[in-house]
């Protein structure tokens, strides 16, 4: 079985591969190949919401052993489809997939069942806020100079996790480099700790992978 997961950009891809390294390897040993890919060209969130469902139809119709997952950030709202909540975003992505199937006159439930949608709430950097000990080590501090809501998925569209991470690094006289810092932090983070801290949107994705 091949599992193709589309995320928005290179930092998401690299960090997810780092965080899920052992899970990916364990699944590989059972015959499940999990791969992460950046969104197709264009606005990255719109691409995951609109283009990935269309691409997924072609993948799934030609490869009966594949599964495709679309996993954008929840923030910003109303990009790619009308939404403010994770439920609305996921429903919009699935509707786009159903529409793409209809355009190709495909009504096979076996294809429909192999497309899945999840999201990061409100964006991918919520995972960084979830592993405080590793984040403190990265920033070389014992006390954070920036505060945020907990659970970490309870931020909002006006002050999303990425903005908090940027402010946090700046407060500790550093600059957040998402393609470097994110995989470095999550590469040594404990997956159950991150999953437990993100029960709303990230845990369902991990539960899905573990169920394969």
C-alpha cells in the first residue's frame, strides 16, 4: 500500500518526515509506504484544497493500492473554499474531490474511500508549540518570553501558531527558519507528546496512519 500525503510546503514535508521517522519505518516493514509531498504549484493552501483532489482522482483510479491525503493548514480562513473551522475545511476538500470524480464520471466508492482530508490547526507550527522542552533547548532558555493558549490548537486565525513561533524566536534573539528549525525540533520530539497536545486535528491524522 502506498500513502501519498500532500502538505503545503517544504517545511511541512521535512518536519513531518522528521517527526514521523519511526512510524514511517515501522509501517514500511508492514508493507505500507508513507510519503509526503509539497503542494502543486501556485498558492500553496489553495493548491492542497483545490488541485490535490483533482490530482488524487487520477492517482487513485490508476493505482488501486494507493491512498491520497490532503493536509493543508486551517489558516488563513476562506482560502480555497469557504471555511473558518477545520470541519468546514475538510468538508470543502472532500466536496472538491467528489466534484472531480463526477467530472470524470467516476462513481466508484472504492476510489472515494481512499481519499482522506485532515488539517493542521491553525497551522503546522502548532506542533512546535506542543514540544516545549525541545523548543527551550533550541532557544537555549529555561523560560519562554512569549505566551500562547493551551491546548496549542486553541490559537486563532488572528494570531496563528506560526506568528507565535516567529515572535518567540525573535524574543530570544533568534530568527525562525522554518525549513531548518521545524525539522530540527520535531526530529527529536516525542511523537506521543505532540499527539497528546494536539488532540483536535493532528491526533486523528496519526490515528489514521496507525490504523493502516
